[in-house]
C-alpha cells in the first residue's frame, strides 16, 4: 500500500489540476498529464479521486476556499461602501496576481452549458452574491447609498465588474480587449482601482433626480 500523501502534496496536485483545467477546460484536461505535472502516478491520482469530474470539483472547491479566505476579512468590515469596494478590488487584484490559473479556470467554466452551468454557477457565485447583496442592502438601509435601486441587481452589476476586471488581468482575450481601451498602456492595478471606484461612486450614490441631462430630459 502506497504512502499517504501529505496535505502539501495534495495541494500541489490540486494546483496542477487547476493549471490543466484553466488551459484545456474540463473535457480537454488529461488526468495522466496532470499526474505527471504533480510528479505522481495516475494510479495515485485515482486513489484519491474517483474520476476526472470528481477531481475537477475538488480543484474548484480548493480554489473557492482560497478565494473565500482572502475575502473573509474584507467582507466582515463595517465601513462605507467605497472603502469596502476598494478593499475588495485590491484583494481580488492580489488574488489574480498570485493565482492567475484559478481565474483562467473560472473563465473556462463560463463556456459550459445546461445543467452543469447552473450547478457550477450556484457553487461559484453563491458566496459573493450573498455577501454583496447583504452589504449593499445594509448600506442602503443606513442611508449611505441611493434609495432608488434594487440591492440584488446592483450586487449583480458590481460582481460583473469585478469578474471582468479579474479576467482582464489574467485571460488573453480580455487582456487584449483591455489594451484597446488603454491605447496600449501597460496594466496598472492601482490606476484601475482608482478609476473603477470613481465609476462605482456615481452608480451607488447618485439618485436619478440628481442627474441633469444636457437635453433637459
């Protein structure tokens, strides 16, 4: 009977899996290649995971746990929304820098369809959907944010912006797309954070009646 893998070795296997799923997707990733990358036999890999789908979900949960851990401190803050948003943007930026393959794996997941898409969306998005909606609703109730908005949809819009920002920092297509808007300027995380906060400040604080249109409408 083989020697049991240490916790660190199991983590290395999961990271190797995330790299493969980020590059090739669920169906394109090869378990034998993942085992070689993790410097174990494919037999050892199947000793711990029943099949590729089982291993994929283990990789996904490993990544989500890491992301939830880095967000835990930020989401516990009781501060103004813009400070809260600034901390989240900064934290997610660091996560992208340290774990780019995790973000690329999430991007691969966005291409799946049917029942699998619904299942994965529930697994990945449930935590942030709950956290962002609750925070926005609380800030709105305290009078810190505009009153003429639906906290659930504003949380959805907020999360979409953060998702696209992460993709723009790690995924080739979105990096190229961002470059078009930056006129070829290099990625500057601090500048991105500053400009996104300006956008959010207007979105979350301006009542519709405060907006003056030049055409008078």
